[in-house]
């Protein structure tokens, strides 16, 4: 199909859902629970590195769920539809993103559609880590661009705190004889938050207010070069062998081996960060991204220390975008995985900073198995 046959696509509505009241740093460990009823050896350091002041949890302090991943995602989608002046019945296509839905099977999109309780529509579930937000966006964008859908949406949700309850670690090889959890697992307990975000896409801008015209979306996986960097479902020793996945051993044995908890390889992460920057630099070299033409940068990152490392690598290159053009809400909501970029975009567009004619670059790196996505938009 030639470009002349393709439609322009605009984000006409954004929405976010953050569960419960904000939880401050001094209460986070008590909220998710102390492993072995003792303080974490890395918790305070992790929070200091992350630069998070408050975050939201979909669990209460007794570990009871206040929401499901699907219900939070549906609530964010309802907010985005309302922002666009639409209802769930107007949707032709829904693409969802998440690290892990409420069920192993079926997919997250079916669960969200069920929560919406609306009529038949086309759906697609995208499951990865943070960058799944942009894989879902590209699916929805192409559906509208090709004329397959008049109203499409992408919605992302995360319920990470359920992974961080003590019972995911206690009685496993991830906890030593002194009751201390491995740093690769414990650190993530202080890094991730719960919540959801969504955007609505149409082939025309909204009649009033601002829309964001999506010019292009690029996704690059580097999984052919790296083992998993953040994962759940296998042990450290066997993560590169798919036959070692938790399902082959069974859930009881997998839990005992520490193969069910979410973990991060920090040494590999240092290498993956440089690989992400390499993709960014290539896009600048080819003219896909022209830094001087970017008015606002919304770059997802999991921690303030990671932002500092990214800036340190870019400062001596032509790819650096001045930090005064960066927008982030990490300190107030934390890292919400796949939902982060939409919660951030919602806050940005409602902050009053965006002006017509300005260009906005979205970047979402993912450590899962080394992926990075980019989306370019113009405020109209």
C-alpha cells in the first residue's frame, strides 16, 4: 500500500489509572511485606538510586488485591475514551500491553475487553516488558493508518506488587540462610509500581484541544545478541535454555528453585544500556531523529540513576537532547513498566507544556531481552 493510500493517525485521548493513595518511601517495604520479617539489605539504596518519592500499589498492606491488572487497564482506557469524547462502544480495535496479565491464559486484551463489557471488537495482546507499550501502539496505529479501524486504542497495565510479596521468595534458593534475598531479586521490589495508561487513536484530530499526530514508530529487538536481562520463569543458570522454563519442572519445583520470581542481571544491564544508546545513535546518524528538531523528550527509564547513565553516555555525542526538554513523572509514580509511557504522556499533555507545532519524541527501552522503541509525534 502506497503512502498516498494511508491515513494520518492522531492520539485524540489519553488516560491513566493509579490505584490507592500514594505510598511514600518510608512505607513501601511494609506495604509489600518484609521477607523473613526483616528489613531489606538493599531497599534504602535501591530507593535512593531510583529517585522515587511516591508510588501506587494495587494491594493493601495486608496483601489483598484492590484491583486486577485488567480492571486497572480498563479504567485507564475508559479515561482515555472519555478524554476523546468517546465510549467503549465506539472502539473497533484494542491492543493491550503488559508484562504479565492476571491469567497465564487467555491474553490480557481478552480480560480487558471483558472488563469493558462492550460489544464485539478486534483485539490483540502484546506481552513483553516496558516496550510492549510501543509494540501495541504500532499495531493500533497501523490498523487506523490502513483504514481497518476508525477508532483504535492501546492500553497497558501492570500489577507488579503481587510479585513482590514475601511468599514469592521465602523457601526458595533466592533467600540465603540468614534470610537475605538475592540482590538481583530484592532490588526490583523497590523499583516497580502498579497502574495503567491508555491512548485512543483516530484518523482525524479532536475538534477541540490538542492531539498528537504519530509520524512514525520504530522498534528494535536485540535479543539475538543477549540472554534475558530481566525475567521470570527460569533460574539464573538456565535462563538461556527454553527447555529449563518453569513449566517443565512444574510450579512447586520451579518456586523452590527461585524460577517464579522476577529477577534482574545488573552486570548484563550495563551492557544492554550501551546497546540501547547504539540504536539511538544510529537513528541520529541516518537522520531519523534530528535532536535540534525535538521540542520534548519523553524517555522511559526505571530509575534516576539510569537516566544519569544515559545522559552521561549521550553528552559527548550529537544525539544529546538538552535535559530541559525532558519530561518525567518517575518521582511521583515510579516505574509502571509497560504503562509508564502512557501515564507519562497523559501527564505531559495535561500539564500545559505542549504547544501546537511542537515535536515530541517517545523512547521506551526494555531490559527484558534488550529491546528499544521510538515514536515521533507532532502536537496539532
